[in-house]
């Protein structure tokens, strides 16, 4: 549609540009195929990088090996040079030590003589210092005694002042107490004067006491009843817990049996769950699977029952039936008794039916189907005499301790034969529940719950009555207290007033004279101050003597310190000289010995270094070795570390040979050729992209403007029909120019959204309307002599057909428009026509009149006559 639109209404170059863009894009795709070669080039470069690393590693390994060889040659020469330098250093050190030893011996004698003179002078000074220290100690002791006496006098003055303050506080407290006591007496007297004489309150008190006594008796009875009921409730609780625990144990056994059923027969377990939820849908009882209903009396006998009943029946449900019940009772009555068998003779101890309990429907089913009432169970004794048992008892099935025997009689020969099978271990019935015990426990639990509810109701009543009596007891006690207080209040007030008068007299008698106390305290303080003045005078005299003695002692100490420092300096110098002398002698001997050993070691190392470099004893080290050695480490530690490092690095380069270098050079040549080829193709691709960009701009912008004009016309046509229509340029990928297209979106109903015009979403009539309106939108943009529209109204509904027809007429009959040829097999009635229109009817067919017999006027007259006849 896009290409047709370009050819129809676009400028001539628009379609040409579009074709050029598609061709350019095709060429661009062909050039983009070279991406595979670009990827190959990248892979080759990556491979070259790997080869490059191997080549570098190869060269690096060779460098490491050469360096290791040179290090191993230099190492002996470094050892020799180190030892030679040590020899020269030791030789110089030995000569210096010899000269120092001589000088030390000459300097030692004058110092010792001066030390003796200094030591005698120091002893004299020390004796004088000790004498002065003894005198200072005596004077300081006297000063200390005077200071202690002064402090004691100060404490005596403080004690006098403290006693005076206490007397003053005591007198103030006495005055306050007198005032408070007088005020209290006055208040009590006022209260006593206003209080009337109390009436006789004894009858009221006796009545309250009698009621309290009766109330206490009733409370005691209620407490006793509550205690009894509480004890009874605790007993019932303990019994309920015992029953609950026992039921829990039984339920655990049932749960184990259900889990066993679920693990072995999951579908049966699902059916069991459904049955328990839908029991109300059955008229009669339905028993659960037999493995749950059967309870063994002794779990050791479970294997007999399980071997007798099939595993399918073990998981079967049994429906209760009256006929089965009656049959079970009859069979049970006919069942031979255990004691009717000669058990002591054959070793039987029970029938199968006696080994377990089960509900009546289950037991009836087992008796009718498996004859559990006729199958005996024996012991090992039965097994030992099984042939005799079969012949004499005529039994059909027999169980021994570990086997099951089935006895049959031949219908032809009347001979008896038996088959025996070993008993398999029990799987389903090893856990059993006593149903009678469980039922009894549930009934007991129900009775206990009822009893507990009754006890709780009775206790609630008693507690409420107890609370009411307690409240009444408190009220009576309060009344009694008030009556007693009313009788005792007057006597209490009179007694309290008398006591307070006695206290008041005692307080008035205990008065203190503060002036006398002040005078006595002043006299004592003056006497103490006189004693303090005398003590201070004596203390000042002793302090002056102590200061003068300390000055003399300090002068002596300074002299002694100076002499001691000089003495220590001389002794230190002497000691240092002695130590230096001994150390110098020892050092000289050691250095002489080391010089001899190093001389021998130098000769050996020089010989070893010459051998490593393949030199003769009188040949010097060549210059090429000296130049190479200069770039290497200079110490043995560095050489050893460098040598170990280089050996370690060289050992890491394994699996390398000279072929790696050849392959690397070959790869470089191939990459260079492929790179030149790709660069040439890239230039071509850039040229095409530039051409595409230029042509696209010249094609796309006019195309967008053209489609906008078409969209305006198309939208106006749809709006005149009360519908919505849009035309736009649809692009999936801007670079794929053969995928560009025109998209038409229409909406014929208000309740829908705009949808793209497709063969599936719109009806045939709607597609025809959209197509016609699109063509009409194009005509506004294109000048042509005439237009032909062929059967456009086919498939349109009448309303759309009428709208389109009127729109075509309106458009075609405007001034300066192209001529329209509208071909249609049908036309609606009452269409709108224009004077500029010409209608041509084309008649054709096998029954059509010949041209010379055609008379239109006669046809019209006949039609008018027919119309009139129909009217009459």
C-alpha cells in the first residue's frame, strides 16, 4: 500500500528514493556479512595474544637461564671478595688493638693514687654530717611536742564552745516544748467541754457481738464445705488426668495402626477419611478396615490371624447386615469348644476366633468366609505329631507354632493329602486396642466431666455466700469499733490532760541560765589562751635552732656530694681502664687468630672462583665477566635470593620450545592481510551508509508530510460518518526500508478502541468502507483524468453503503475534480443523486432481448399500467 500510495500521490522521485534505499540496505547487509571475518580476526588476535604470551614466556625463560648461569659464576667471586675485605678489616683492627693496649697500660697508674686521697677526705665529711643530723633530730622532737600541745589547747577551746552551743539549743527546745504542751492542753480542754456525757452503749454492743458470733459460725461451716468440695474436685481432676492419659495411650496405638494403613494402602486410608466424614449417608453401620477393627488379645498370636486372612481383606470395609449377624450367631453356637479338643493329646491351645476381638459384623464376616471358629492353633507338639493329627481329627486347616497346614481329601481316590507353608511375620495386627476398656474409659470421662460441672456450680454459690458474709462481718466490726471509741474517748482525754500537766511542770523546773554559762566559758578560754602564748614562744626558739643546724648540715652534705662524685668518677675511670685493658688484650688475640684463618680461606675461595670461570691460577677475570657482574647484586644474600627467585621462575616455564616463535610470526602475517581486507570493506560500508543517510532524508521527510495530509483527509471523512479513523507510517525497524508500511486504524463504534484494519478484526463491509475512504483521501492529493471504482459496495450494510455513496457523489461532483466511473451490480432506493451524474444500466444475459427489439418507452408504459392495476 505504501508503494502504491507513493506512485499514486507522491512526487515521481519518492518511489525512486524508496527503491534506492531498499537496494542500498541490501548492499549494506552484504557488507555486514564481513562481521564473520571481523570475528575471525578478533579470534586470531586473541590466539595471537596467547601465542605472544608463550613467546614472551619462552624468551623470558631463556633470559632467566642465562641470568642463573651468570649468577652462579659471580657467586664465588663475591664470596672471595667478602672474605678478602674481612681479612683487610681484621688486619687493620688487629694493629689498632695492639696500639690501644700499649696506651692503656701507661694511663692506669696515676689514677689509682688519686682515688686513695679522695676516699680519706670523704670519710671525715661523713662523720661530721652524722653528728649534725643527731642534733637536728633532738630539736625537731622538741618542736613536735610543742605543736601537739598547741593543738590540744585548740581542741579544748572548741569543746567549750560546743558545750555552750548545746546548752543554748537545749534551752530553745525546752521553750518550744512548753509552748506546744500548753497549746495541746488547751485544745483537749475545749474538746472535753464540748463532749456530752455518753449514754449507755452496752445493749448496742451486745447485739453487735451476738450477730458477729452467728456470722462467724456460718462462715466456718461454709469454709468447711468449700474445703470438702475442693478436695473432691482435686480427686476428680486426678482421675480425669489418669483417664485422659490412658485414652491418649490407646489413641496413640490407633494412630500407629492408621499410619501403618496409610503407609501400605494409601487409597484405603483416603477412603477411611471419606467414610469418617460421611457416616450420616449410610443407613447402617459401616465398619472400618479390618486391620483397625481387629484387636489381638496377645500380640504374639497376630501372625496366625494375618496368615489366615488375605491382605486385601485386611484393608476391606465391612457393612453391617442383619442376615450376617444371624448367621454369625448360629455359627458361633455350633462352633466346637476349645475344651472339646483333646488339647493335651494334640497340643492345641485355642481356635483363631478366640485369639482376637472384633465388632460383630467383622466377626460374622470372618466366620462365614474364613471359618475362624473352626481353625485350631497348636504348638510345637502339634507339629511333631502332625500326621496323626490330620488322620484322627479330620480338620481342614491347622496352625502350629511356625507353620500352616491345609488338608484336602481327593474326590476320586478319597485319599488325604496336606500342604504346609511357613508363617510370615505379622505386619498389621501387632498393635491392639482393648475396645471395652476404651469404651469404659470414655463413659467414666463423661461422668467425671458432669461431676466437675456440678462441683463448680456449687463452689461458685458458696464463694458468693462467703463474700457476702465477709462484707457483713466487716460492717459489724466497724460498728463495734465506733461504739467502743465513743465510750472511751472522754476517759482518754482526761488522762492525757493530766499527763501533759506533769510534763509541763517538769519542763519549767529544767530551766537553764545562759548568762552564767557564757561567763564560765569565757574564763576557761582566757586561761587556755595564756598557756598557748607561752607554748608558741618556746616553739619559735626551737625552730630557729633547727634552721641553723640544717644550714650547717646542708653545707657539709654539699661538700660530701662533691667529694663522692669525684671519688666515683676516679673509680669509674680506673675500672673502665682495667676492663678496657683486659678487653684490649682479649680482642688482640682474637683478631690475630681470625686474620690467620681468613688468609687460608681467601686462598681456597680464589681457587674455586677461577675454576667456575674456567681460568688458570695466574689469569685475571675477563672484562666481559666484569661488565656482566656489575649489573648483578653485590651481596651473597641478594645473589642467593635472586638465584632462588630466578630458578623458581624458570621452573614455571614448562612445555616451551622454539616452534612457538615460528607459529607466532606466521599468525602476525595472516592478521595483517585480513586487517587490510576488512579496512577496505569498511570504507565501502561507510560510503553506503552515507548514501543511505542522504537518500533517507530526501525520502522520509516528504513521505511523512504526505501521510499527514492523507491522515487529515481520511480523519475528516470518518468524522462526517460519526466514526474515527487514522492513517500513519508504521515502522518496525528504521533500517529495514522494505518493512515500512501505511497503517490504517479505524473505530466504527463508540464503545470500542481504535484497531488496525486487518482481515480478521473488522467485517467485510467495514473494510470496504475504510478502503473507499482511503482512496477518496488520495484523490484530494492527486490529479488524474478519471477514476474507476468497481463494486465497492459489495458486502456493505445499507447504512454504510448509503454513507459511502453520498460521500462519493459529494466528492465527485465538486468543481475541478476527476471523472468517476462507479460500477455496481446493485443500488439502494432513495439515494441522493446530483445533476452532474449520469446513470447507465448494463443489461446482459441469455434471455436478454436483441438490440433491434429494445424499446425503453414501451417498457415504461407497461410498468405504469402494472402499478395502476396493483393500486386498484
